[in-house]
C-alpha cells in the first residue's frame, strides 16, 4: 500500500554503505521508520531532499508486518537552515527531536505532538534558542501527554496556594505542589519550591504561545532551579534518559555567560 504524509526527520543512521534508516514523526501515522535505499549514492534522487529537522512530504510503501517502510518520494517542505549555523538552536532542536523520538510509540498517530514539534522547530528556526522556550515546550508536551504538573492546590490537602507561601514542596512523583505542612510529612520525592520559582513555572505553563513564553523575565538562578525541577519531573514520568537535555542546557548556559562577558568587555 502506498501512503502519503507530512513528516519531520527525528534521526537517521546508516543502514549499509549507501542506504539509511530514517525515523520520522508524522501527524497521521505517528513515529515511522523508513529505509531510504541508495540515498548516499552520488546520483540518488534523495540527496538533499531530507536532513535532520526538515519537514518533508513523503510517499512510502507501508509494510504492515515490517518495522521499516520503503520511501518512494521525499520532498522537503521546510529546511530550517538556521540549524546548520546556529549551534544553540541546533542543540535545542536535537534535544526536542530526541525527546519526541524516545517517547513516541511506533505507528501510533498523535497529530497534536506533530503540531507541537513542527511549530516549535519553526519558532526556533525563526527566533533562536532560549531556556524559556525549552521550559515552555516541555510544559506544553507534558500537557499534551496528560501529565501536566498541578501548580494551584496542594496535592494532598487541596489547600489553595494561588498566592504561594514559603516552605512549599514539589512532589515529582505525585505530579504537583504540596503546602508546607504536607511537604514536611513526605520526605521522599519532594523537592523544596520557593514562591518565585512556582510563579515562573506558572507563567511558562500559562503562556499560550512560544512568543509569550520568551518574554517572561528571569534570573540565571531561577533558570537553574526550574531546569532542575522540570528535568527530574520529565525523567520520572517519561522514564527515559535525558542526556540531550543536559547538553542543550550546558550549551545555552555557556553561550549566555559568553554574552555577559562580551557585554561587560564592551561597556
Ligand atoms: Zn497540604
């Protein structure tokens, strides 16, 4: 059966000297793996037609009982050239596609996940990478997966914590915040949560668009705290290694301190 779909390149690996296995995320078929035969031959019709982070239109032979399908045609729709020159944006795009590749089951349609990744990569390619954008994307992703962190009331006694108080806890296992009294009772899987960090998390969770999310003001200390909390939450609930996340944040952090140093040197 020949099928047609839009799809984003998540990763690829050599399959033989001249062929490649490529993983894609599509709205209609979820994550699919394809073999592109002879794609590395000098005269291959597939040369330049796909690369990491491209969104393409695919025509492929679907094999019901095989794990990998065969591509017949591939046309790039969005090439997002910034990722070939901007190291920060490339590191964040690598993290997002790695994360999606790890959590998406094969051949299970999830159009909302596709839409999130496609628009997220568009934003990155247009505006560049910041920590705020990554937090927003992660919270959006958790929401789409039905795992959104509960940030309004205590998970145990339901006390309203809208205004935030000192001594709160963040229980990554329970999936939300705890009032000071409940946080004291539960020691394992509870991390301390300061009111300003809760306010930041709420801000990124509420932001409807990436454009809104990146206008939220923050300090580097707050970024570090939020990154730590969300990293533990994601690792626990998605049950996967997040090495690409660590690399992306390290690169953003070092370019941020370079910027600050250059700024100081210039002034
Ligand atoms: Zn409580």
